[in-house]
C-alpha cells in the first residue's frame, strides 16, 4: 500500500520540490500556511490525528536571518516557527506513529572550524536564526527517547525553482541575475563565508532516497558536494550564463548585515551517498532558467 505523507510548508522552495518528488511513490497531502499555521499547536495535532500519516515532512520555516536579529517581534516569530512549532509537529508525529522529517541549517555552527562540520559536530550558532533552528533540533531529539522516529537533515544555501508562498525567499542566483540587469558590476563576499550549496531538486531526491534506504533515526547532512564562497559561486553562475557583468570580491566588513554569519560552514556528509557537485547542479538549474 502507498504510504501517506503530509508536507508542511509545501509552497516553500524546498516544499515544492519535495511535493514533486513524492507524488510518484506516495499519497501526498500538501499543507501550506493558508491551510495551517504550524504555530497553532491544537490545530496541528488535531489535523495530523485526523489523517494518521506514515510520514510528516516539515519544510516550513522562518528564514529572514537579518530581520529576526534586530526586531524583537521577528525574533519571537523565528523562535516560535523554527523552535516551539517543530516540537508541536514532532509530538503530533509521535502520537500518530509517523516518521518525522525536518530540516535545519549550517548556521547552527559557529564557523570556527577549518574542516567541514560533521553530523555530530558541536553546534554553537552565532545568530538568532541559527539559535532558533537549533531549538527546533532539540525539540526533536528530546522526543527520540520516547519513541519518535525522526530524520533531521541539515542543509545550506538552497537554490532552485522559487517557492510560491508570500514569504518565499528569492535564491541567491536569481537575486544576482536581477542585480546584473541593473548594474555593470556586482560585489560579492569572498573568502570569509565559505559554505555548501544545495540544489533543491537534488535535496528532494536525496531525502526520499534516505527514507527508502533503511538508515535509522539521526542527523544527516545533505548538500551538493564541494564548497565555495558566495563570490566563487557568483563567478561560476555568470560564466555559465554567458554574462559579461563584472563580479568583484569583497570582505564581509564591506557588506555589513545585522546577523553575523559563520566564516566556514561547509557540511560534511559522512552517512549518505554523496550528492553531485554544486557546479554541475547549478548548471542544470541554469538550463531551466533559459527555458
Ligand atoms: N533557503 C536556504 O538557503 C536554507 C539554508 C539552510 C537551511 N534551510 C532550511 O530548509 C528548509 C526549507 O527552506 P526554504 O528555503 O524552502 O524555505 P522558504 O522557501 O522560505 O519556505 C518556507 C515556507 O514556510 C512557510 N511558513 C512560514 N511560517 C509558517 C507557519 N507559521 N506555518 C506554516 N507555514 C509557514 C512559508 O509560507 P509563506 O511563504 O506563506 O510565509 C514558506 O512557504 C527550512 O527548514 C530552512 O530553514 C534553508
């Protein structure tokens, strides 16, 4: 019998790709913010109990990294959506006997390391967003001992087809493309922010491979292979699309933002088959932009 999957945050960038990927093998219910706000504990528990899914995937999140750093109400929202509400979903999954799949971020790490962060590396977030995502991780792990089946997937720097929700974030490459239509040169942060990049199409495929692999509960790191600064990724992007815009490397200090970012937050995937390199994935994404 086909398994029933509920995807929360189904209109987000990743949520959409998870939906596309799931449909061939699962019965999928897609719930977005208009259907259900994940911070509404009672409603979450009631709706999940009425469906009794086999799997719950949470792709909903608060992602405005800088906004929640400065504004108390936004900080509260981040803590609620990325923290407490993850607990509501995990509790609902436990009660239904469903597997709970959730996403976290490289921003749970401080960035002091010189080697890629492994799944069991110690988190120490530098900003409010990272702290809120770490709270969500803890909400899940707390229920592990009570029998929750869970897969916690840390990922980073998503790109791919945009989400549809009103708060859906524009990916870095589309933002660059827009800028390049307005200005002849673009300044991009270089060596002080090195990380992993992730094509949402590849991530969605890897998530369902993981679910079918028989690998157990735990934290997983999934991103495209390799590492790059924002500048290096921008250079690759413009070269691949054949743009003549000038890309100039800058320091973090030349582009001040409210939230501190880790200097080096590359994710090491030590548990799952490697995902193809980010350059190949980005070239495939670019080919979809030309269609
Ligand atoms: N984007 C990245 O670069 C990145 C990096 C590392 C980790 N991640 C993680 O990857 C996951 C997917 O991110 P994404 O980029 O796909 O996010 P996204 O495109 O911003 O989508 C998030 C979705 O969550 C929905 N949402 C927000 N608050 C909600 C609430 N209270 N109830 C129900 N739905 C709510 C949003 O709806 P509205 O649009 O209607 O507000 C939006 O559709 C998240 O866990 C994120 O933290 C992302």
